C-alpha cells in the first residue's frame, strides 16, 4: 500500500519544521531581503496540484523544490508562472515606463505617456499600476486644469542610472 501524497499545507508544515520558518533565511532571488514564504520553484517533474483557499496550487512533495523568498519576489515568481514565463503586463509596462521616462530629460505629460503606451499595447489601467510599481512620481500641472499631470523618475533613480551608464 502506498502512502498518500503530501498535501499543499502538509509540505509547508514540513518545510517549516525541518528547515525553519522562511523568515530565518534570506530571499533566494536576487534581492537578498529577508524571506517571508517558502516558494515552490516549479521544477519538479512529478509536481502535484491541490485546491487551496479557492485556487489551484501547484506544489511538490519534495522539499528540494522550495526556496525562501520575500513577498514581492514570491509574488513575481508566481505571476510570471501564470503569464507563461513572462512577467504580468503591469510589470512589463513598468519596465517600459522606466525606459521611456529615462529617455526624456525631465518630467513628461501623462497625455504623451498614455499615447506612447497605447502604441505598445498598454492601456491606462495597466499604466496606472505600472507607475506605482516603478515608483514614478505624479505631480499636477498648475494652471492647466485638474487632470494635467507630469510623471517623472525619482531624482536618485536618474542619478543612479547615469552613473551605471557612464561606467
């Protein structure tokens, strides 16, 4: 008689019991922040699936296929899995927005940004989320109506990018 497969919750309890809480580790992704969760790497050829808190969760019963990750890296890892190995649209748009703003010398009107983003296939709701993800500042344009805004990269972001580009 074979033993039943370990459940999604069961493997996470085993990870915590044998490897300690994820918070005792650094994030396995490149950020190296304090980890928060044990994250399935998605590499087990014998992966399992279980409905857990209303969603189908892919997991492994083998602890070797788990890594400690901070919340944001864990989310990004899981999101890219849902988008066929690509980051979700808002994260792709955030990277595009950083490049776009970096190619301009100073703040850019949102009307220009939205028009350029539309050509790339990014609508306004995605761009609003992308702005927050990228840490882009939004300031009103005084004297030109309530909806006129400028978006800009933080000053320290531009200085860091210039230093890296000049090296």
